[in-house]
C-alpha cells in the first residue's frame, strides 16, 4: 500500500522545465531518499509534495487523498529544512507548538504533544531557550520536533544535515534512522550526500535534470547501476571506466580493446548482448584485486600509479589504465611507489557494462 | 635592543603614518563643518540682544540667558498672535504620530507581500513603486489640492496625515521589501507547513524579526514628517499648522529689530525631536542599515 503517489508531475517555469512528468510511489513506512546534485529537481519535487510549489501538471496523492491543490497544512506532512527555519523570536517550546497553537488546539493537548516530542528528541532541558542559544545539532533536533508534534503521516526532509559539521552530521544521521525505526512514519529525504542516501534509505531515487534515473534499494543501485550516470554518481572514489568494443566470438562474448581482451560470458546481461558495439566497462575501486588473485580474473589490466593516498583504513592508488584514469582502493601497509605499475584484476560479478552511446546498462 | 624587522617579535609597534594623519585631519575638518553652525546657533540663542549687536559671532555668551528660549516657545509673535512655536509642537505630534505609525505598518505589509507572496505583476508593481520613490513631490501639489478639496480633506488633519502616508509608501515598501528579501524563505515555508496564513505569518513570524527595520523606518519617517514644510503649509489648514511652518512665520515676522536669539532658539526647538531621536537610537539605526549586509 502506498502513502504517496505522484502521477505525471510536471513543474515548469516558462520555458524551463524542472520536473519532467515524474511518477513515483512511496510505500507506507518507507524511507525514500531523493539523491542528486544541485539543480536536479529533488528539492522542487519535495516542495511540490509539501504544497509549497504548485504543479504545472499532474497529480499528487497522499494517503489516497488527492492533495494536488491542497494547502501544505492540509496534507498531513511535516517538513524539516536545511537552514532549520526556526522562528528566531520564539523559544524551543513555542517553536514546536506554534502550528498547534494557531490551529486552536487546547493548551493541555499542546503541552502533552510538545512533552512527548521533547522526550523522543531529548530536548527537555532546552525548552525555554531561544534558537540562537542552541548549537546546530540542537537546532535541527528542534526542527524535527516541530514536525513531530504535528503528528503527521509523512515527514519531509530537505537536506537537513548539510549545514552541520562532519561529526554532528554522522550523529544526527543515526538519530534520524533511529527515529524512523521508532515511529515507522513514511519519510522522504532530499540530499546530495550519497553516504546519507546509502545509510538511511530503504530505496534511493537518483535524480538528474528533473527525471528519476534509477529507483532501487541502496544495494541494488550500488551493485547494478542502471546507467553510466548513476554508476559515476554513486561511490567514492567513483567507478573506473574503460572503453572497449563488444564482440561475439567462438569463445563467447568478449570485450576487446588495445590492451584488453575480457571474457564476458559470466556477466549477467540485461538483454541479449549486442555485437560489435562500443561499450564502457565499469568497476569499483574497492573490487580491484592485485597480485596472484588478479591474475586469475578475466579482466586484467596494468595500473600505472601516479599518486597514493593513505586514508587510514585504506590506501587509494590513483593512476591510469591505458589512457583512462583509474583508482584502486587497497589495504594499507602496501608499499606502492609512484610511477610503478601493478597488475589489477576484477572478478566478473563486479563488472558493469554500459552502452557507450546511450549510457544504459547492458 | 632597538626594535627592527630583523629581531621582530610579539606585537607589531603602532606607527603614525602620513595617511593616518590625513584621515584625522579630514575627520576633524568635516566635523567642524557640521558642528560650527550648531555652535553658533546655541551660543546666539543664549545671548541677550545687546551682546549679539556687538557682532562677535563665535564668542561665548558673557551673561547667558534662557529668556530667548522661553520667548521662542511661548510668546514669540507671528503676525498678530504671540504664542511662540509651542502651538505647532502639538500639531506636529498630531501629524507625525499617526502618519509614521500607519506608513510603517502599511510599508511592512507591502514589503512582506512583495517578498513572500509572489503574485503575477508583483515585479511590475515594485518597479512602479520605485519610480514613485524618485518623483518630486511638488509635481503632485496642484492635482492633490483639487482632489483633497473635492473629497473635503483639504485643510484638515486627516487630509495632511493621509498625504504623508501616501508619499512615504514607496520608500517604506522598498525598505521593507529589501529587508524581507534577506530573510530565508525556508522560514516562510516552515510557517506555511505549520498552517499559518498571510496574517499569522506576518504578525507572529515576520513582525518580531523586523524590530531593527521598524526602528530605522520610524527614524526616517519621523524625521521626514516632522521636518516637512510644504505639505503642512498647503494641506494642514490654519488650525493644524506644524511646527516648521510656525517657525517660518515667527522668523519672518518682523517688528523692528530681528530677534536673532529668539529665532535661533525657535529653530533649535523645532529641530529637537529628530535630533533627540538620532542621538538616542544611533545603535538601532546602524544596526538597521547594516541588517542583511552581513549574514549570520
């Protein structure tokens, strides 16, 4: 059963179309992350769901009710903003209760709801403070509390952690996840941070230019990116790509290039593999093998190392395979001198093959 | 050891450079430029006429007297009546107070609507307002006399107040629109999600944030309205003449010798309200002017 249903949603400002006839269903209790770089339309989509941006065309249903023309307050949503958007002149308590008070809710009920939200978010000690007296993390917890007291079905998060420093971001990320597990509400979360997306989401919608490029579980998106864009967008450091040409031979399907001849018969093609077509083979830095293990793999290549970076837990070796840039994520402790060449190999199950022309996964 | 760049250590020694001396000289000269006339006014107002006749403009009063101030306030003559500028004081208050309050209130609402409730034609309306801000008031005098007498507001207190409000609308709207443009739109969105409408957002969210801007607007408006001469002269009517118009009448009524000390005192009295406002609200004024210039 889906709580949110978006049908052919389009948002256009004059000649500029921000959302292209977008369709999306979010299940009840699901944590959906809209992921994309700035300008991809993810915030516009969230604002449209909230009722803060009008659709040019299409429909939005929340809980079976058509809310396309409804006011934000009538949609059963709570929203958390990147800039916290707390009312500066009100205390934490007043901030959280504002919506309830102007709706004319009896004082006792308001107090009970605020107390409950403050309990969940551990804000009891801060209720009498002003936003200016709070740290960034506390402010964002208050902002979440403001959504919480409204007792809504759906939570919308618009890059809620982007203004926080790295440590707080990690803490609050875990807190949001815990909150979702406790409350079981439907949550839609906009971010450009793929780690937030990977860790929080039940499903990720990767967006680009007002379209959803792929909508799948984090594992699925990571392992089987639907196209070249998603493959390059997800993962840090990004996926390595090598150009080749696909050929049907007597020994099965092979990818052939100047310094490459790879047996792709173990690769699970989405459809019938084409013949004599330009392709790009993608493989993630962490799936590279070196040494004896590399020599057993169908894909082998020479990586000429230019720079190494010790990340503490891993060692990144940046360099080139043939003419294309590549990076390997290796265990620390290896001594690799810049300028040296190492043999790398990738197990076939970790390969991704894309049509070089369309970028689609083959 | 003599300090030199080679053994530099700790705080850098301050040195008076030519440029810095130049700045000080400029500051002193420009302050003198503004302070000297005020000084002459104050000392002249405290001298009896006999002392003024000696012609020592800058000399301190040898026998200071507050007589001219009392005369200026309560018994200086203009034409046949001799009750000083005090009558105009109350009139000016009666004009300024409602005009300032209303123009700030309306300006804030306009600015808020233009910043957050974008509607078709809002940009055009704003452009028209901007043009209005640069129109000389004198252009409108004749048509306004005809219109206000047509609707029976000519020569009345509500009439002159209304005109003050109208003429301040472009500037006030501009001021508040630019102020609200610096407020994150997320705040507005959050309030809408919370269920607040046009007025609730304005009164509960935006207005409490606008205190510095309101202080600046009040300062600008009070000064402008209080110092106004032409609207008061033409539209206020003889019962509601503001202090500035009275001052002019007092200064220009002549019976024999010109009472310089009384004229100076009357002028200072008339300018006192804006002056006090500036001195007491300097902090707010600067804060309002710089509001939005620096983030965070």
